[in-house]
């Protein structure tokens, strides 16, 4: 059975990463708070996290809330 797209951990991880990158690119507020090699670490960690989430995910996504069938 498919799950609603908003329940996808992979989409949420990528949305948060994209939001933080956009925030930093537009404001520069995060750079003083982050370690020097944060972007290098993120560029390695994000694909690894995506791969791990893809391995543990066995459900397809759908746009609409799936029906609860017994």
C-alpha cells in the first residue's frame, strides 16, 4: 500500500537540507555558527542518509491520502 508523500522521511530530510542551504545562501547567518568543514560533511552525509532511507523504505508514495482498507 502506498503512503502519502508527506510521510516520506527522505523528502523531509532533503527539504530541511535544501531549506538550510537556501537560508545560508541568502543570508549568510549560518556560516559563523557552523564548523569549518560542515558543507563537506553535508555533501558526503546527505547521499548516505538518502541511500539508507531508500533501503529501509518499501512503500511507494502517492499524492492523495491512501484509503484505509481492512
